[in-house]
C-alpha cells in the first residue's frame, strides 16, 4: 500500500476513534463501572477449620445464584424491554434459562464460528446496531439469615460480552471482558426479604474487537454467579508466592495480604497465617496485631522460611493449604479464607525454562473451553475427563487458549499436576497479526485509547490466578499485534509478579517476551534457533502440529529437532478438543455441527476450522493422540545394537525412579511373541542405564523377521492413571526387513487356461478357479469349490478422500487429474500367455487423464495363488503427485474378519506410525473406519507384510506383499467421503455406511498426512508420491476352512 494511503487510513481511524458514543459498549475507554478491583479467587469462611476444608459452597457466607433465571431475548438493542430492571416490571410470559449457559445453545440466536474475520462489520469501536442481540435476565433472591449488617458482594465468573447489572432497580455497574470475573458491592442496594437482580447482556461490544478468538462466538452469563458477604473488616485479597531457595529444598513463602475496613471507625485486629500440609498438619503459624484506620485499606507483607518442603510439580503435585484468619481484639474470629499452594520455582537459566531447577520439556496442548451441548460452559466431569486423558497420554501442560478459563480448571490442574500457560483474554486477529500482517499505528496494540482496556484484561488475569502453582507462565494474548500497549502490559506483570516468566507470541524476539514462542514455525526456523549458541531465551512453540481431522503427521520429526538442543523445549499442539456442537439433521440423526451448520446467516463462517482436536467433542481420542503419547513419553529406549539385547533406558522424569514402573520386553518372530521378560530398572530421575536382555540369538540366514518391543506400565494406580497403564513403548527391528513369499505347494499340476469367447477360466489345484474378462482386462472371478471369494477387482487406485490438510494445500485441485484416472481408463491390450507353465495375464490400460499407460500382470500359480504386479510410468509427461499408488479389491459383505501383519492396531500412516508396532493384529472391518467429524481418508495400516479377510466360516483371501504395503479394509469408498471439487458442508451422518461390499486397498504407498499446518503445508518430502514411475507386486491367496 502506498505510504500516503497508509497515513490517510490511520488519520481516518484516529478521527473515528476520537468520536464518542452514547453507548458504553461502543467506547474502548469504558470497560467497567462500579466493579470491585480484581482479586484472587477466594471466599470467606466462619472459622479456620471451615477454611482448611475448602468447601466454600458450604460456607454460611456464600450463596449460589446458579439455576433458572427469567429471560427475554431481543434481536437488537432497540427491541429490548427498556426498564425491565425496575422491580415492578412484570416478567410474566418470559422464558427461563439456566445460568450459567450460552443462550445460543439454549435455542436463542445463532451460534457463529469464525476464525479471523469479525462476525460483525469491522468499524472499531462501533457495533452494528441492527445485529447486536441482547439478553435480559431477572431473578429474585433472599439473603440468608445472619447476613444483616454485613457487606454483600455480587460475583459473576464471566459474561459475554457486555453486561449492565441492577439490584432492586439500582444500577450496580457495567462490565466487559467476557472471561474475567466481575464483583460488585451491592450492600447499599439490598433490602431485607426479597431482592430483585437484573442483568442486560449485549452480544457485541467494543471489547469484542479484542475477543477475536478462533472459537464459537456464543453469548450470555456463562460462568457461575453467587453472592458472598463479609464483615466490615475483611481480607480483601492475598498473594501467596510459595517459592524455593537456591537449593530447591527449602520453602520461601512470600505473602502479601490486603485488608479492608469498610467501617467509619478504626479497627484493631489480628491476622493469623497458618500453613498446613496435605495431611492437615500445621507446619507454620504467624500472628500479627494490626490497627486499621476508618475506611482504610492496608497491605501486610510477610516472608517465611519453611525447611525441607515437598515441592510441587506435574509429577508430584503436592499441595499445602494456606489459611488466613482475621480476629477482633477479643479473639473472636471475624473471618477466615484459604487457598491451596505449592512450593516450586520457575526460572529461565542458560536459555532454558526450568521448574525446581530442572529443565522442562513442554508436552503441551492448547485448550478452548468447549462442551458438545453446553458450548463454553464446561462442567467438572468434562474437565476431569480432559485431565485423565491428558495425563494418560503424557501431556503435562496446557495453554489456556485464548483467555482465562473457569477457576475450577485451575484448581484441578493444581491438584492433579498440569502446567499452565495462562493467557489474557485478548485477540484482535482481524485487525492484524504478527507476522502475517503489518501492525500500523491504527492497531489497538498501539492506540492509546485502547491501553487501559488491554491493561485491565492483563491485570484481571494475573490478580485472579496469581495463587495457583499450576500457572507457571503468563501470556499477554494471542494474535493481537504488538506495540506500546503490550510493552506496558509486560512491564506491569513483571513488576507485579517476578516469580513467573511472561510470553507473547506476537513479540517474536522483541523485549516483551521471556520465551520465544512462535506458532507453526517451519522446520528450517526450528533448526536455525536450535543451532544458536545460548540465545538467552528458550524456544517453546505456542501452537504447532495442527491436528485438524486426520493429521498429526511428522510429529516425531518435531521432537528430533527439539531434543537436539537444550534450549528447544517443546510446545503446545493445536488443539485439544474438536469444537463440534451436537445437533440433529432433518432425519433425526445426530452429528457434530461446525461453522455454517446453523442455517443461512449474514455473518461469515470458517467451516470446520474449529475441528482441530486430538479428541472429539465427547472426548473420544483421535487416532493421532496415540502418536502424541508415544513422542511425549518420559521413559525412552535406545540401542546401537538391539540384536545383542543391549538396551539403554532413559528416565526423563524429574522426580520418579523407574522402580515405580513395570518394564517388560517381548521378542517377536514374524509378528508372534516367542519370548518375554521383565526388567528391574533402578534408574533415578534424570539418569539412564544400559541393560542386557536375555534374548535368543536370531537366525543368521534372515529366514525370519525379528522385533524387540519394550513397554513401561504404572505399578500403582490412582484416580487419574490406573495401575498397569502403559506410559511408554519402543520397538526395534533386529534384522533387516525382507519379503516373505507364500510357500507354493510343490509337485502340483500346472493350471489349465480355457478361453470361452473372451472369458478365460483357469483351473488350479485345491478346487480353485480363476476367471478373467478380456474385455475389461480384470480378474472377474476367484472361487474355491464353487464358493466365490471376491466381488470385483483388483483395479488401480490413485485417489483418497482428501484430508483437511489435503484441502489446506489444495491437493484436491492439484491432483485432480488422478481423481477419476482409474475410472476413466481404457484397455489397450490383453493377453493370456504361459510362463514356466503358469498362465499369465498381461493387461495394459491407457490413463487419458494423466496421458500415460498403466500395466498389470497376473501370474496364476498351481495352487491358485495369483502374483499381481502393477506398474506405471509418466514418461515425458508432467503429472501431479499422487494421493496413493495401489489397487482396490472388492469382497462380498460378511468378509469382515480383518487380520494383518504390519503396524497396528490403530490407524497409521507413513508419517504417523512410530507408536504403531509391527505385529499380527485383527479386528472387524466396521471398526477400521474412524468417524472424523468432516469425513475424510481413514483406516490405513502401514508396513503391512500380509493381510487377510475372511467370513465367519473361514473363507476369504490373503494378500502378501513383495515389500511392505499400505493396506486398509473398509465398507465405504473414497467417493463416500469426498465432496468433490468444493469442500461442501459434510458430516459423518452423511456417509453411506456399511455398503454391501468390503473394499480392500492394497497400496505400495499412500501420501502422508502432514500436520505442520492445515492451510498450505504438505507432508514432508519423504512422505509424498512425486516420482514419475511406480511398480510393486503382491500375491493373492485363497483361504478356506
């Protein structure tokens, strides 16, 4: 853009933003009124014992307002019921709505999913009045007995996006920032008996320009609402920094306590600080006598040395309980409060992030708040499901993308051991994001009128969550540009809390980030930073390995680089959960909806770009999560000579000895376990040891194939990870892979071929009959004693149903010539000859779509086995790269017992198979299909030596490759999963499941999945099919009881 146009645009922005609006929700300098200062999550108790128990909902000073509220939805502000907050206003005829909830998931308005583009016209700070729904809420309450004369506070955990609050008709205040709490002192507004609470919630505000996150745009009061009361003298806030000394063994408790006196007279009081261990034993006590002036606020600082504490980490999340108690001059308890805390030290040393002095490898995921039916309202059991699944898959860290999440999530992460990068509720992606866009002087990151709003969000983040040991890093926001406002935010946080690093992806390597935390860096960028000598800051990717659909390819390659350099320390996969909303189609079938699925709407949407998870919306794991678990494991195995039995076991835990685990080894010959044993591994944390396993010497003639598999299992269980749970695995090939041919029965009569008007019949031993059609050139029949084993084929196969990553790098268009290349083929020649007495068919097809020929040869052995060889050469033609090179063989329905010798048991691909071990596996055909929310390629098995399909009686076929194959057995075709040239709205409920055939794909190779991103990056070069010629062979054998 010419410089003069940029200057003109900035001047217009400045003029626009200088305009004032009569509406608070269109003014970036008004984001809160009447709201109490931000503070840590804590509630008052009547006694120290109650505070130690920590059940704040049972406190006599707490009252939940969750439940049914009266509700009226208005599509625009001018249609809202003005004056509804008046206590005399009748809500007769209003609906009721649960609080917390999102009103869109309750049937009001439209859920909108968009990634970057704002769901309203971009004209900051203004909002389109013709499309800004308003939700009006009313409920009544009566104060508990015993609250007379006390200060009463109204607490909202969060509301989207702007909310006015009235109590008994009096305006208590206004608040924006959807994911931060807001409290109001309503003491002057309440009355004895019945009280009326009214809230007016606007879907969009000027604050929505700072909330452009990649998630469903949902509205309403979507976090807990409660009342609590305090004495006129109260513990307003406290900051407990449970640090360690330089030895990392002794605790240093640094406590700041804010006391507030609401009375008009001075008050004498005492503050007791007690610290209890997990068994309830008090390990520290301090009492101070204080005098507070009238209407005064004071801060008391305390530092305590506590010897030989048990430290907190993700492996051993040991918690102490801090109890603070205020008493009057006579010793009467005024109130107590409490918080869990854990002693740990977070540092950056020698360019590495350390926890308790030990470098941390971040095995992270990004997490949006998402529930399949409740939208942004996530219940405790769903959170527990997430923690259980994360911990069982070696995930140790979560980035709260891209906002502070429910306080309960932090409590659970404290308790069960998940490291958190706690992120401020700021994203202005559509206004420009580094490094993709130019951040000019019009951007909120730089405009002074936005600074207070940005700082307010940062302050709310830190003040609410400062006492959680699980929070080890603060994040300034996501895709929101960088400028003076974020420099100011960084400076404020570093001044307020020096115990934690601050990261900011938008800063790159600017001064306002302690960690270089890019998103989706290229391999070249990672290698460049890895090669630096002491760069000063660790490299931890805030987003990588985009897990959209069938993805997570080349994940091991990331960690090959990460583990090559001390200051490369992992990252956070995008992301944890598919953000699908459960709904039903016109036939009543359930499916998970994504962007654009809720009818024609005036706003933009980004289709299924919200379906990026490692688990489905109901928390069912994707196949790719198994690969993540393997790569993330902290017990690792290596060997330079595995055939000798010498294996090095590396313990990358920080606190655990491997004696806590059962380690098992297995020796496999041709996929069958022939020997096994246990390893007693006394390997302390951070160390390694080499063991000699008593495996037998393998055959020197390589007549058999041997693998050594190793596993580690938990010895003891708990409520998160059960006993005997596998935490680590590895497999080593002990001798070179080699083709294993089917043994041909000797001394059999040569097969006889008979031609009947172009239909060839070959009669073999054992009652096997093979038939060919000279018109199509195809195998047309394969039977044993009259029992037909195949339905059709084999025929060439070059196409797969595109994955989301394929769509992202335009493969459906780039490779479109291959889509119907097999279907559009024409037979050029067909001949039946005899080679060494064995009938041999040669067929040549013309592939007009790619201007080349395809060759296939069938050699029929005396026992009825068929050796198939297919080949293709592009010649001088320029052709696009292939999706796959193979053949498809159709079998009759019921031939659904699938068995194979290769990688398994789950779905795996050439660039996602390190967790899938070589072995003999079996399953039903129907179970090979994974129901990705947007249908796509599924079910592949890589490195397959042989595979068989049989019916319940044992009739079927077996395939043996001359080299390892890619094989899948499904009851759907690619066209069932492929919408064509345009990525239409398509769901699993649209797929024609359970066709009356079984489709066996026998591939030399299939394109890898990729996973660097889903908007351009393809699989890495070794996993692509770019050659101009391919050839392979396999053998079909008949099976019978």
